[in-house]
C-alpha cells in the first residue's frame, strides 16, 4: 500500500493496535483499568519497579504463524502488501459474537450466494457469522479479514458446524489483496465493512483487487448504512449505553458504552467502545476506537461505476425491498463490467 496512507478501525500508534494492555496497581478491592487481552494468549511481561505500571503484550497462542502452518487449518496470511488493519480487531474478537448477535442480514447473503453459485468471497468476514451459514447450503466460500484472532474463531466455528471443507480463510487487508484462488462468482462486504476504508485511494485499490478476483460478470455486494442528517450533523461525544448483560463464557457481567463523534466534512464517524467486565472481586476496563467513512447513495454509485462496476440494484433492507429515504441500509448489488 502507499506509504503514509490513512488507516481505518483504530488510530495509528495506539496500544490496542499492538494488543498491549497497561495494568495500573490500585488499592485492594479497587478497579483496574486494563486493555483487554483475548483468552489463551501468551503474555510477555517487562519487569518494572514494584508498584509501577507493567506493560503486557499479547501474542496469539502459538506465536507467529507462517503461510504453511496456516494452510494446514485453512487459514493463510497474504503478505503481498502490509496489513494496514493488522491486529486492529484482535482485541475485540473474543467479544464480537457476544457484541453483535445479529442474524437479520444472514438470509439475504445466503440467498445471494446461492444465486451466484460458487465460489464466493467475503471481505471483513470476522468470526464467520455469515460465511458458515452460507457453507451449510453447500456453497464454497473464502473469508478475508485482517484480524488473526477473528479468523481463528471463524475456523473454529466452521469445524464445529462441519463445513470446514467448504470454507477457507485468508488474513489480508481488504484495501489491497491478492489471493491464490481467483475466479469468484460473487464478492461481498457486509454490515458496514467497506466503511473501514477511509480514503479514496483505499476504496479504489480495494475495488481493483475485487475486480481482479471476480469472473467476468461477477457480482459485488456492498452493505453500508443509509445516513440521515440527524445522524451525522452536530453529533460530538454523544455517549450511549449499549447493554449490561452476563457473559457465560467469561463469567462476567459486561457493560458496554459507545462514544460517538461525527465529522460531516470528512464524512467520518469516530466510535469509542468502552467496556467494563465485572466479577465478584474486580472490574476490568478497556476501550477500542473505530473510525468509519460513510457514503451517500450517489457518491457510492459513482465510485463503483468509475471503477468498473455497473449498478444492478440498490436495496434498502434485507427483505430485498428497494432503497427509500427512510431505509436503514444501502445494499448495492453491482456487476463487473
């Protein structure tokens, strides 16, 4: 990728990018402020003076994996260019399905995949929320994500569902990627994934990569939210309580809040997710920053047409209803020209 390119998801240089957490000592029974580390990782601890702050760096269990070892379990790193979003979502991966128990869009993408036949490609596949149901219908598919931990969980989910033979995963940056397999009949980016591409250079590079992996006449699906003026004007530092609920796996009560600021000039919204993980004797607290670039209908239409795609339909919801001003989403279905 081009040097000095702006990056998505988390701010450049943040400790969360490196999977680092800082634990500050406090009086017994007090609250510890930590940056969350997924369960099962390896901790590298630097010794420091007693009572000071210690820095703990997270590395996925088993250390760094090369291409060969990843392919043994159906996941591989694509290192043609640096992973711009490398490990950005690792810190959130173990809470992802708990955070987003969303299924409303799954039947839509399953139906689109069946119409396209196979193989299909998903960008920003996360933990396999959509790909595993697609594979259950017999469709062959590949998932791309920049988070190694997300892909580990996706592969585990595929094995549990008995569809690991129909799915493969590749760790790559959706802004620019080159996979061993090409000739996909459909590529899609669900649930605002395309909004992680913040600048035009990223967006156009991603579309060029998508074109390179699609067959002639292949289908591209992009799902982004439909911005309303009240959602993007004058929103600065607004905090919303998302939930307080029990996590049976972690055996913790988790409270999540989202702090939201919108920059209408740059068409970006900055989200800070704040989590409290409470048990009987302690509270662990961490936060994660995400930046998204939102689009208006005519803008995304022109972007796709300029980069070799013809718009076939724009849906406004997952029931295949047409886009209206009140629609919650803009689901673009385009064909490679």
